[in-house]
C-alpha cells in the first residue's frame, strides 16, 4: 500500500523539478525547432504555390502568343495562297486571250487562203471550161 509521508512529498517535488528542468532543457527547444520547421515548410509551400502560379501565368501567356502566331501564320499563308491563285487566274486569262488572238489570226489566214484558193480555182475552172469548149467546138469561144 502507499504510505503518505515525507518521501511522497519529496518524490512529487523531484517530479516537479524534473518537469520544469525538462521544460527548459527539452520541451521548449523542441517546440521551437518544430515551430521553425513548420514555418520553413509553410514558406516552402508558399514559394512553391507562387512559383506554380507564375509558371501557370507564363504557360497561359505562351499559349496565347502561340495561338496568335498560328493565326498570323495561317493569315499569311492564306494571303500568299490567294495571291498565287490570283496570279494563276491572271496567267490563264492572259494565255486564253493570246490563244484566242492566235486562233482568230489563224482563222483569218485560213479564210484568206481559202478565198484565194477559190478565186484561183474559179479562174482555173473557167480556163479549163474554155479549153474544153474550144476543143469540143473546134473554135475559140
């Protein structure tokens, strides 16, 4: 059984002195170290969050500038492509005009040659008919 006497009071006193000594020697420095560690980790998390937000902002800015560059490139490509199509149409129109002119010139030359050939054939036919008539009749007509 527990006897209540002066040794119990000494043990309680020793316990309290030990608690106070441990408080100053162990618990307070340990609590300070844990608080410093917590603040360091919290600061690191804050720095990481700040860096992540900055990185996200830069990524958004990069995406926006990349989108603008793609739009500008597409616009430039479309403009150049349209200029090429216009130049192609102009060349085709010019060649069609030139081919039409050459065709008209060739038709005119063929018509002139045809008319000249007809005139020559008529003259030749007339001469042949006179020669035949002269030979058949035996006299000049």
